[in-house]
């Protein structure tokens, strides 16, 4: 039974969700795409030979910023519907529901929910809302973002390392070949170490974000009584028949 049907026949106390979308980062990328596009058009009008290359790079950056903004706006959609007081947790039937999971929309208690806070350091991945999520959805999001970051490294890093090793004189044209080999090996090892450290930091950051349940963070909880609102709808009175006449 949906909320509208439930309200039409009942006058109940409803609990407002703590979930709210976060559009700040999405708006940042949308505005950034406009600025990059303007810069690219400016380069396009310049007569210098490198201007076309700079313009192409700017247009690629514009496309990337637009796609990122669209992705973030989509990720900002959350489940924030109110629910009747006395609703039960979807997993623990003996526990009262605290809030909806912002990702799946199911009702959960404080044992099943984790607190989510948006952060600029997690721009594209993880969570783009302020509220709560169930542990299953939160861990799934962290795992997905970690695999996404890992796939990016696997896609870009091997060609970069191969290019550095096959074309060492492009990077070190004035150095002895023996030193070039040493420097290339160092650059390759550095790239691999940086990739491993960044990938692990994404995973650890995500795990730290979703580890503790809301019941272990009482300071992050919003009292249910402060979120209760009276909601009632009068049953619609039957309208007079168009054929009826007054006496």
C-alpha cells in the first residue's frame, strides 16, 4: 500500500526522512564545463599552430565535465519519503524503523543504517547525498567505486608504462642511455606504487565511511520525535450529480 492510499483513509503521525540530496559538486562541474568550453572556443580562434591542440583538449575536458555533472545529478536522487510512526525495520521486525535507506528506499533501524556525509574529496564516487544508507547498499557502492577506480588504473597505466619504456629518449634526450634505463625503471616503479596507494586509499576511505552503524554514533542521530509531523487528508466528499436540481 503506497503512502497516498494510506493517507486517504487514515490520519496518522508521519516521520520525516533525514535524507537530502547534495547538488554542490554537480553544480561545480556544470559551471566548470561552461568555463572550459569558453576557453576552448578562445583557443580555436587563435592563429597559433598549438591552438587547435589546446582547443581539442579543452573540448575533451568540457565533455568530461558535462558527463561528470550528469552522473552526479543522477547520483543525488535519494529516497526521502516520509513514513508512518511505528513502522518496523525491514530486517529486524522487533525494531522500529529509524529512516529509509537513501539508495534502496527500504525502512531500517539504527543497527542497519550508516551515516553518510558528502565530501568534496569523494567527488565522483561513493555517495552524493546527506543522510543514511543501509549497510548492504553502502558496501555495494564502496565496492563498485573501488572496482571502477581499479579499472581506470588498469586501462591507463599499462599503456603509459609501455610508452615510457619504449620511448625513453623522448623523455630524457640529453642523458646517457645507461642512465635513461635507470630513470625509466624508476619512473615505472613510481607509477605502479602511486597506482597501488591511490587504489588502496579509495578502498580504505570507503570502508571507513560505511563501517560504523548509526547505533554506534548517537551524536549523528536525529531524534524521531523532532521529525514527526501530523498528516491527514479528508476523504473527498461526493460531488453533486450534474443532473441534480435544487428544489
